[in-house]
């Protein structure tokens, strides 16, 4: 396995207010519980350009579930499905549909990470467990966060295997090319009414994070939908977790729609970074990924708002890529429609050109686009 390089994460947004009793080296992987991992794996390969990496299932001695591991540069996804009725994975899928179960964080010491967080009040999900094979050992521990989502702490040491003990290399003939996705920029959680501060405090107290930015409903409301959001980040800035809660509007908040269909709090979107958003989004569209669109009027005055940019406006406007600027630079971003049948999770593609924010200037245009979608689902 290509070991993640501790020094090569791009654009860490250092957050000196955060405490470092829990050094996090990056996102190790994201595990989704899905109804049909074999077909989901095909989707993430064919549409998203993920490369097959590892597999565990009946052939490797598992009796009750199967997992496929896919990788694109530093992003690793694990897709897990149950093989039998009953059990936690089925219950999770029944309650939430396909969705993110674990955000696994890469640490030097999974036992210490577990001790530091549980002594600060985190609820235990998994006590430190050592897994070993002839390629070395990996230690994993875990704590609960919002909803039924968990954080795992993964200590890899000098493990030389393909992913983890228990997995074997997965090397099918079909390997579509990648689309230039590089690393996870941020992962956003949706929580229930009036729960944003509680979960921000959780990240502050239990994980030593600090708040990076906040938006209130004046920033993020349209005529109908509204939400509030705060961004929590760890000390080296490699881990950024915006937390959203619904806010009162004339009609149903998009966060409320999520909570209803996900049956509680959960991961709303994963933002994946690219160095060339025009190429990445062109490739994704050609492979069938559907994005939210903004009216062409968005591009009429966007340069007045964001100033000069390196890219031509035309391909950006053809693809529907949004632009925003902060004090330090600008960013380009675009959001998919929900990638599941339930209107729950979606994916953001982001290219940072110095900007360290999250596209606040685009929220209004974006939310109007989301409302048009909600309208068509009858959930506005
Ligand atoms: Fe985002």
C-alpha cells in the first residue's frame, strides 16, 4: 500500500487555538455501510475514479460481512455490506440507508488517543485492539460522535500490508483511470435542532479542536431554507469538521430534510480536493456524476465579487463551478446532487487557491439550487 506521507497534506489551515493532546496525522479512511458493497465499489471506481486496493469477505475468513477498500491518492474509502440478516450493519442500513459509519483518523498511538478522549468524556466504541499478520500490526480504537457515526483511531506503525490485517489485495482487471482527487478537505456533519453547539463543544473538549469559522442564519439563509454552521478543526488543520444544524425558515431547512431521511444526525458531505477542478469535474460529468447547477446569472457578476482569477470563466460557467474569495485567496467548488436515493449524502469537489474558508459567498446561490431540488422531491 502506498503509505500516506505525513508531510504532504496540502494547505493545512493551522489552528493555534486547538490543543494537541490528540495529534491527528490525517484522515486514514472513511467507511460507509452500504446495501451492496460490490455494486457500490463499481460505482466509486467507474464514476469517481477510485482504484481497487483491498478486500475482505468469505474468502478471507469473514462470515458475516464483506468490505472493499478503494483509494485515490490520499483518499481511502471502505465499503462494507452484511452477508446475513440481522446485526448492527443491517440495522444501520435500515435506519439510515447507505451512509458514513466511521471517519477513521490516522494517529501515532491509538491507545493514547482512546485514553485521552474517553477520559475527557467520549463514549467508547472500541477499546484499543491489536490486529496482526505477517506484514506487521495495526492498532485500532474508537469513540462515538454525532448520531451513530464513530471516529476510529488507526495506528499503523510500519505495517507493510495492503490495508490492514484481515484484508488481501484486490486487483481486478477493471481499473478505470482516476479523476485527480487528492485528499479529503473536510467532512461535514448534520446534527439536530439546537445541537450544533453541543457537538462543537464535544470536538473542543474531547478532541481538543477549536472553532475556525462560524456562519449564522444571516449568512446561510434564502427566502425559505436556513441553517447554522460552525467549523471545528484540529491543531495542524488537517482535520476540519463543519457542523450544521437546521434553522427556522419559511419552509423546511435542507438540514431538516437530511435528518428526516437519515433518521438522525450523520455525515452530510465529504469534500474532496483536486489540483484542477475543471479537469476533475469534466471527467466526473463524463462518467455520469450529477452536480447541482446555478443559474447562468451567477456568472454575470461573480468576478465583481471575487476579483481576478487564474481560470477562464467560460469552462467554470459551463461546468457550474462556483467561486469564492477570502482574505487569503480564492477557491473553486461544486456540489453533487445526493449520491444516494435518500436525499442525504453528497460530495463536494474543491480546489483551493489560497483561500482557507468554505465558500460562504456561494451559500445563497447554492441553497437556491438545493431548494429547487427539494421542491421537485416535494420536501420543501
Ligand atoms: Fe463543504
